[in-house]
């Protein structure tokens, strides 16, 4: 079993990354393979509404120049998907939003390719807007028929702009550990031999 985490933050080693790594520790302890992919700070763009994916039904987006199709293949290969983002004006980063929109569309028009995968949102924030950002990610999981994994509280971690303070949010980091354990538990139940 494998869980892919997509970091939507342009700060590759910032608060969002630290939260992902805490989730990974719990997953790896449970024997689940992990992979980290970076979308924040990349050139991934939004959906062009060209509908070529509907016409072709080839599990790909017609826009081939921005790395989306490679990221989508990684998402298809994983049994669990974590989408992680800092909070930008009470929402996720534009790169992650572009991935959400396009991945959801391509998955749905090709027969619900994400159906029954496990999904979890991870959100870092300084003050507010984190619940809305989490909801933006969960919309993808819900519309694609995925199982949403939660923790003991919202999957949020508080940290400042410097990008390292989230480690001081004891409750938030404990939630990340629990989130990893909960995702491993669900995956083991779904993929029982």
C-alpha cells in the first residue's frame, strides 16, 4: 500500500511539509509506503475547460506542458492521497486548487478513477480560514467517491509566516500522528488480503 502526499506550499520545507512528515512517520511505522510530491511553486495551471478529457477518455489532461499528467499518475498509483496546503486568503494555494480541479475532472470522466481511495486534507495556517481550506480539499474527495480520513480534531496545524513554528503546535502535531495511524488503519481494512 502506498500513500501519496502532495505539498501545495511553495515553501518546500515549511510548516506544511513538517506536518506531512509527521503523518508519514505514523504511516511508515504501520508499514505503509509513502511518497511526497511537490505542486506548490510549480507551473501547474487551472483547467482550460476544453473538454478534451471527456472526448478522449484516456486518463489524461490535454494540457501536457505543466506536469499535471505525471502528478495524476502518481495519484492513481496510490491507495491513499493526502493533499496539503497552507492557508492563502482562507483557501488552498492556487497550484493545489488547479490540481484538485483537473484531477477531479479527469478522474470522474474516466469512470471515477479515485473511487474508494482514502483521502485526507492537511492544512497549515497562521490564524483563520483553515476549515474552509480543508473543506476545499474534501470536496474533491467527496465528489470522487473517496473515503475521507479524519483525526481527533481538524487536520490543522498553527504556525507563523517563518514556516517552522508548526512544530510548537503540540495538539496539531499530535493530530498529524493520529491522522497517519487512522489512514493506515483504514487502508489495512480496505486492502485486507
